């Protein structure tokens, strides 16, 4: 059954004012309700355009500056089984930090985590688990079918959440390879057909040439490499010259455990990340 509803002058969802509407659908048979579904909805538009001649990401027609963090649903004590309390605390910490977006890595987020992001005004990037995959793997039929199944599941689960900002297709794969092109041509039409959210990929900042033709924006990865800021700036200039019509997000830092204060010798401590940033900028 297809039906449509009209909402006149809706209040738009933003990260500063996450206005939500509640939609309830009931199925009745001879006047008796046999099923119902209630979900939150938010009205917002994410687009790619230009401002003063430069490519930008826009939210509801206004330039949107991404200030995000990578987020891994994995803790030392509970692994990927996060409690409601833990997710709520993480959302509050991320908002307090001043971030307006989280990029989910290495897994599919909890639906409750998305519900919290809808409520508190925090964008989410969700990506397929394709990280630094060799051509022999990414070109296999088994991986393509598995990623197709995951793509369909995440669209079905999260495409109506206003907090979902974009879909990530792959990270760290070889540029201009036929296997990667075949993978993109296999998965990308599914995302385009069932969702209006932008699509991105994550190449290495040191890549000689990036193939971004079919993507809406690019995230450049500097994670784990301690380079001086001058070298990073030079790489970014070369990259921007390649991607003149694409918005570019710079991803840098070191993965940490938010409650880890074991000192510099522990690579997942907050102190280790501080030392990483100190070496980068000074």
C-alpha cells in the first residue's frame, strides 16, 4: 500500500535544533488493529554545492562545517555490547567536545544510538566494513554479495533517521583498479536508488591520484601517521587541486579508549593521542 502525507511549513532538523516529528502507522482489519509502528522523523536536506566558488557540504541550504569524531562501539570490558547508559554518556561527551558528527567504524551502529543522535542533534556517517582490502578480496563475488546484503540492511534500518548524514563505501583501497570499479558499480546503485544521502570514500592522504568521479565528497585519512603539519598541508594542497569540485574532509588523530589514562606507553590512552597531536603540530 502506497500513501503520502503533506506537512506544511515543517520545522527543519538541524544539529543545534533537532526538531522531530512522530509518525505512527496502524494496520487495521475490520476495525481491529493488527499491527502498528511508531518512528521519529526529521525534515532536513543534505546537499553538495558551492559557496564563493568552493565546493561545500550544505544542511538545509546553509554551509555545514563538519566537526566530527570516529566512533567504535567497542569497550575493553564489554566489547561491542554497549549499555544504554554507555551510549548516552558517549553522546553527551561527544556533544560536550563540540563535535556535530560521528563516523561509525568497524561495524553497524545500534538503533538506539541512532535514536539518541536523532534526539540530541548529532549527525552520523555509516560505512561498509571495507577497510584496506586488497584487490583479490574486494573483487571476489563472495565479498560483493556480502556487502550488498549489508548495504540493503543498513538502508532498511537507518535511511529514515534524520541524523544519518552519508554512506561510506570503502577506505584505503587501491585507486583506479578494475576490481574496485566493479565493486563500486555493484554497490553504489543500491545506495543511490533507496537513499538521497551523499556517498563518500576514504583514500589515504598520500595517494598520488584519487578517483572520486562517482562520489559526492572525500574524507582523507591521516590516522596513525605522525607527520609534521607542513607536510600535511602540502599533501592537502595537492589533493585539493585534484578534487576541485568535491568537498574534502580531513581525518586525523589516533584511536583511543575514552576512559584510558594509562600514560604515553599505552597507544590507546588519552595521553598517547595528546602526544601524537603535539608531535604533529609542534
